[in-house]
């Protein structure tokens, strides 16, 4: 059975993508990253070539979006969760 993925976030740069992806994976969400290889090769951190899409399995989309919403609103800043 083929797994289907949805884009849940687009970030600027592979470093930020790895952080967000790692946070989702720590919560049990399977992730994949989609990016332009030239951006990584040349080390772009801004602009079109730096864009990285974070994808999650279709059935985990709602859960991933909820986690990302909590992350963006600062829920994880104090370290209690």
C-alpha cells in the first residue's frame, strides 16, 4: 500500500526543517522533507532555493497541524511538555 503525504509546513532552510521535523517525529509523526538540492549544496538560507516543505502521512495531518500550531504559539517554550 502506497503512503500518501501532505505538506503541513514550509520553512526557510534545511536547519529549521530538521528542527521542526525532529519535533514532529518525537511526537510519533512520520515526516519527509522536500527541497531543492541546489539550496543545500550552496548553503542558501533565504529565498526560493532555501524553501523546505515538511510532509507528513495523510492520516497524521491533523495531529501534525495541531502540534505545529502549539509550537508556533509558544506552548513548548517553557519546556513543560
